[in-house]
């Protein structure tokens, strides 16, 4: 179970294959192949197969690109 909420730091893998960390600023549950959907403040991304996360570094990713939620 990967529970993620706004303000969490996550480790994700963009399409270039590198690993990056960033702070979550928006979470949206979307339809397949879409970027925009219903905004939520937290989500179990293992239970939803379609969605996007926007980061403080102005990048975004799909739920399946998130590898770890970093706890501090």
C-alpha cells in the first residue's frame, strides 16, 4: 500500500529512467491516458491504477511511476 498525500516527499522514476525525489503539490485521479481528473488531498495509489501527481519541481508523473513514499 502506497498512501500518498499533499506535502509528502516521494521517489519517482520519470521516463528517462533516472530516479528523482520531489514534494507532492497535487494529486488527481484520472481516466486512462489522461492527465487531469478529480483532485484529492490523499490517495492509496496502489488501489487506483490511473492518476497523476504534480510536484514542487514543476514536473508530474503517473501513479505507477512512484516507487516510494519517503517518510521523515
